[in-house]
């Protein structure tokens, strides 16, 4: 194969693809280690309570059992700052399923058998696990995920809404969505010679190392985290969860032995985080011309009693549409549940379901086409910060999508199109958006080797997204060489520190560091004589520089999502034969892996719209549908044609590559496009996800 001189923009196959499809790429649990021991957790059977006694006697007598860890004998932690990961340190139970003990044994079967023999006595207390919008204890959090303000207010939305010619006041709900990566959370931990070595499925090795160093009071230099391949993450493998900590406790209990822990699918439903359920009231007011005068978005959602997580659900409403009067609020309810966490486009995904459903309802109320209604309310500047967007091509996405989808001439009348077999047919549209984040703390080292290749080292992560390939393309262009001269090393704390993969900021943060290091190396090579290259090579390092344009522009990627649905008149079954997305996300580094990212996001949005929902049993406080047989995720048969298009967008302000993040953009808006199409098909406005058959009868 001839490689192009300019790698960015080329649809290269992923370099790690052959290793993955032939099974030779090693995931965390598969790493070969000497004399592994296996850990199996014991989980709390009450949602609130106190552990009165832990009976370990029969368990520790089982053949092959090396240790039975309990709150009495488990190794102690040094920091109590993150209550989510302070496990086996006290006798309090904060949620059902919490780890309260564990067995370590020679085989996984023996560990599981021993864990089942551990008996725990509790003094149970009353629990509260149900989110209600009118919960008397709801409160305004001080700190929101992502650093956003809890509330925003401009003008007088209450008065403007009261005076508006056209008004909408609607409440939308989204359920509890569980992280369900293909690769369950897994860890191998080994404690030997005062050093901790971990193979973990992680979105960021340096971030994980820092959190464990703090928790266990260890010098970070004594911890090494290795994570070259990750089988899906979506935010669930970014923050440190109890599973890694339990594996470390196990390793400390049996020094020298590598301790392996892979969560079962059922354990994941209480251990690795989830997207909070939301109750969202959206009020829109418009003049007789269909121009918005007021936008209000009030969110109630849950957090855990033992640790706060506040999702930024209404924040897209601060950016999307022009209106002089506007407000957003976030309120939390503390419940006796596991801690919610980030999940693909946290905040934006549930928030844009509500806002973009409301925009569809408002377009209908104003007698306008939903594409034209959005375009008419396009803000010339960021509507709350009064500054320009670096680039904003929502209108371009809507127009291009409408053309490709065949939107022109659409009859807005609901419930009148029929296809053979008793199906009602409808089409819908929604907008998508995602911020361009840039997280500090990434550095890269590039070394020119004597053989003429360049070793590029950075503690970045490839979650299955194609980072390995795309970042190699960035390095090749920055060094002015072909990609086959680049050897990229990622996923190891022995490499230069890098930010975790989060907020779709990986390419911006790591790519900027790589470009900076490449510039330094090229300058060094130009200034010095190196012929031949010495045996230990010539290297240069750099940190990601700050972006001088950051304060002057609002930076977002945008998109338009179109959906065609069929709803069966007799059964209420919803099918989505066609999704079409057009996205403006700056320069696409690798159109092949980039398309997969957007397509995957849209598919996850379809899954959110029609299938996914955790069902809680309020009597006990746990998710009852805690496996992939009952927690439904869209399968191949649920997904029809999915088209992904990107607009050419030249943004000189975001970063040296001109790229915006695409890992999360594709999921935002999809559920609203489907819900809007369902309304067009049936005349029924579903304001509560998922759109299951019972919503129609
Ligand atoms: Mo993503 S939810 O920011 O890992």
C-alpha cells in the first residue's frame, strides 16, 4: 500500500484492527501473569444499613482460599476524600450491591464459591431510592460536572412566557441508563516490593494512578498502570470505581500474587456508574412570527447520598437557540443508590432529548416546519456569553441533511402515512451539539530512532475508537513523514502523562501535545548535526500549549439528525428503518474511524430512544433487569440504514489539527429525532423514554 504524504483526512484502516479481530490484542484481564489469584466480591443485600457481623468461617476453610477480606481485616486506605471508593473500611452500607467483603482464591471458581459462603448480618435502615420531581429534599448542587454553573438566568423568562403569543410547557423524562461496555470492568493488580502494578480497562492511566496514589497514600511513582486496549468505555471507565480498589485490596492481602477481578455483567449494574434519570420541564415562548422570546429548562435528577454527582443536563439549552429571556436550573435528589457518572455526552444527551422534542412541539404549535423553525431561531452569537462561535454550522447541517434525506415537501399532518402490513410512517429531525473541550495536562515525547523511525510516546487511551490510528496520522503530518515511520506508544503510566479520554477531548489534548513535541524535535534536528542518529536517538518533549483563542470564541461541533420510523398500528412496535446524520465537527482526522464514531453514537441514541431502561425495585433498591437479556440494547436487527455525512469545516481556532471532538456528538439528538418522527407517524407525543409499545395505548 502506498501511504499518502498527508495522513490527516485519509480513511486509514485502524492499525490495531488485525490484532483485535484475530484475538491477539490483549485486554486487561487477558494479560499473562505468573500464578494469578482470583477475587470475587460479596455485595450488600440491603440498601441502607450497618454491618453487624461478617461470618467468614466456612469460606476461609474452602480449599484454595487465600484470603477473605472484610471491613475488619481489609487493608486500610489513607484518604477518605472519595466515598465511592472507600470500601471495606467501615460498617456502613450506602446502596444495595455495595462491596462489603471479598474472597481471594487460587481459582475463580473457588473464589466465587467462598464468596457465596460469606454471611453478613445487617441492621437495615429505611431507604429512599425513587426519583420524583417533587421530592421534598431536592437541592441545588454547588458543583456541576464539567464546572458549569448550576443555574443561569437572563432577562425575565417568567414574564416573557406569560406574554408570549405561543407557549409550550412540557415535561420529559429519561430513565436510568446503565454502562454496558462489551468488555466488563476488569483488573489485574499485583503488589510486590512496595510497588503496585495494574492492568486495567481504563480511559486514562495517569488519572487512575493519581486517584489510587491518593487513596492508598502511595507515591505515584510506585504505581504503574497499563491499559493498551480497552473494549469500550463511554465514560464508565474514566472515574475510579470500587472494582479497581477491591482488586488492589486483594493484592495487598496476598503480596506477590497478581489478583484478577473481572466484574460479572450483573455486578456492573451497581458498580461502574450510570446515567442519572432525569425529569425535565421545558417551557418555550414565541411571538406570532415563530421567533422564540423565552426559553426555560428545569431539571431534577438524582445523586447518591454518599457522593454527589451533578449532571449538566440543561447546559445545551444555554447555547442552542436565540431568545432574549432564558433560564436553566438543575436540582438534585440524594437517594440510597450507586453514584451516577458520566456517560457518552453527559448532560447533552438527556438534555437535548428534552429540548429538541420541545422544539418540535413548538414548531408545530407555531405552524412552522421544524427545520425552518430551528434555522429561524439560530443565534448570531453565543446567546448567554455574547461572543462569536469559532465555527457554527448547524444551519448547514440542517440544510444538507434535509436535502439528502428528502425532507422537502414533507406533509406535517401526523398519523396519515401508511405502509403495507399496518405500519404508520413518520419522519423527524433534531439538532445535535457537543462542546470542544481542551483539558490541560497532556505531554508527549518524540524520539527519532537510528533506523529513521519516530517513537511517539503519550499516556493516551484508545477505547476502541481509533485513537491509535488517528493520533499516528497527526504525528506523521506534524513530523512531515509517512505514517509507517511512526511508532505510537499509549496506555501506560511509564509514558509521558496525558489526560484521560473524556469529553471528546482526546484528539484536541493529545494531538496538540504531539504537534508541539514534533515542532520542537524538527527545530532541534534543523539546528543540530545528527548524522548518523546516535544509538539512543534524539528526542524532544512538550506539553499541550494553552489555546490563545479560548476566551474569545465559543467552540462547539453541531449536527442534524433525521429519522424515519414505522409504528405498528396494532402492536405499537417501533422500527427505525433509516437514520441520517450530518455533522460539522471541524476537520475529520480519519474519515473511516470518524464515521464509525458518529455511526456508533447514532446507534446508541437509537438504543436510548427505544430500548434502554433500568427498572428499579423500590422495595430493595436494586436494578432488577441487571443483565443484557433484560436491559435491552439495540442489536443489529434493531438498526436499519444509518447514513453519516460530515460537512467540510475549517476552524482555525480549536487546535492545530482543526478538529472538533466526535466521540459523543453522534448520540446527541438522535432520541429526539426518533421521538419526533414517532409523533409524525402516530400523532402521539411520547415524552418519556424509552418509546415502548405501551406508550401508544
Ligand atoms: Mo466521556 S462520557 O466524557 O468519557
